[in-house]
C-alpha cells in the first residue's frame, strides 16, 4: 500500500484531500460539499470570471461534517467517507435474514422500526438469498411509500448467477447485474453500488470505467468496494484520477472484536489521504459476541441456516471457544456501563476513525431495539474503558512502522 500511495503524492501535494474530494468546504451553516468525483467525473462548471466572483467561505468548525444527532430519534449521522452523503451511523443489513431466515412480515416490521428510529441506510446484494433479499426489500419500500430522498439503498455486485458472464466485475456484469438489482428492488437507482470483492479477471480500468458509466447513467449515485485490500482501493483511486473517472467513496468490510486490523491500521490512512470511508458489517461476529452460543448452537442463530455450515464449524472450533471465553470476560465491563455485550460490541465498532456506518443484522424488532441502544453506550467509551477492553481481548492492532 505504501508504494501505491507514494505514486499519488505529487497529486496530493497540489491540493488538500478534503478540498479535492469534497469540493468547497461548508460554512458555519453546515451545507455539504458535492459528491466525490466533482459531479459524476466532469470538471465543475463556470469560467474564470464566475470563479473570481465567488466569495470564499470560512472553514467549517472542526468535526462539523462528521456527526450530528437527529432531534426526534437520537440517531447519529455521519458523512460517507469524505463525500457529502449523510448516513445513519447504524444501518440495517439484509444478509441471511431477508428472504431467508425471517418472514416477509417480520422483515417489514424490522425495516419499519429501523426507519422510524432514524436508520436511513439499508444494505443488500444481488447474491443474498439468490435475489430474494432485494425483492423483499423492494416490496417493503414500495408498500411503505416513504420519500425516496429520505433513505439510502446500497447493493453489491459480483455473484449474480451460474453463467460465466453472470458473475465478476466485467463491464457486462456490472451493468446487467445492477439493472437486475434495480428491477428486483423496483427502484430507478441505488445510492451506492459496491464491487462485492476484487476480481482478478477484470482489469481495474474496466471496473472503474464501468462504475463511472452506471453513475453517469443515473443507475447509482456513488460506488464503493467490499472486501478489497488497501492497495486495490488505491489502485482504483489512482485509475480514476488518471482518466478523470469517479473514484470509490467507501469500503465495506468485516469489523468486530476479533477482526480489527484492517479498520484500525489500513483504512484510516485511506480516509485521510483519499477520503474513502468505511461501512462495516458483522459487529457481533455473526452472533458469537452476544454470548448466545455458550458452547452450543441454538436453532435461532445464523449458524443453523441452510448453507452456513461453515459458521457452525467456526463457532464450535477451538478458536471459536477461545473467543467465546473472551466475550465472557467482557461481561463485567458491560455491566459496569449498564449495557449488554452486544451493545458494547457495536459501540466499540462505531468508535473507529473513518467508520461511517455499522450494519446491523437482526431477526426481530426486539433485537433491533437492543442494538440501537448501543448509541447510548458510545458516549461512555472513554479511552480508559477502551484500554480495558483491549487488555482483555489481547489482540490490539499495532503499527508496523
């Protein structure tokens, strides 16, 4: 990654990352800058005369773009990376649950409660339940009649079908796969389309050009990556800058007590240098951190869902048992803060620098409400408390510099 970043240092010196990625900074009134990429990859309009007539605005107060709180819901909102898109710091994911583990009625109840409590980010993928998750989400959104401008929909493209041309990140599949997702979602566009893993069979330039194309066609507003390495993200960014294309605005990655190095050591550097934020998933390690297993796998957990035998084996492995023991060690800290281990774990994920939102995977309204309670725990995570958690986990990431 160091080599990739070094390749763009000449561009980085010419102007600051925030100005380059976000456009003009907002004034004290809190107005946000435009999308990353300067308006779909085209140079901003206006000649020298109109530019000279503009009155420079004072810099925004420190942290002004980072977080705000909804008055009626208490939900916190953050910028997606250094773009102007504001997303709830807790989002709702549909992996395993929608179209599979829970009924459509329960899915509607969960989505409704989330929306009413300020959640505006809903994540899905073409591969989830073979497209049923997108279809369920689309049916609910259509029946609710919420303003399209009031929520953010993200989907992920890579695995779309059995044919060789129905998977990967070729121009063909990015365009056709996204159109298929839109048909199932019954939407004209998604807010963010993610490349759902790197594709060694597709040239990076083709991927970036294809993502730029679907944005320019109005099929998506932003694009991001999922499970990409820092070096791959830098390559995509450099490619976008070289050919005046649209760079990714965020990376979607796994993050929890036992999966932390990437979010803590790699992504913050990308956030500061090129404005790429993080949307994280599995804050409870698929339920492991809730202490629900206790040496066995109940019928209600994700590990019992068809196709997830790997999760059951992981939970019952030696490493899984060691991790469960560490979770039990965290109980006194949770009790001291007046919260559950699940709430502690989610708040711990939210504390990380550059994290825009943490995706929740829930199977009931009660579970959702418990997880939303993590927002009250976040303010209690003092440096001392975080140090105590790190000491118990024994896996704190350290810089290799």
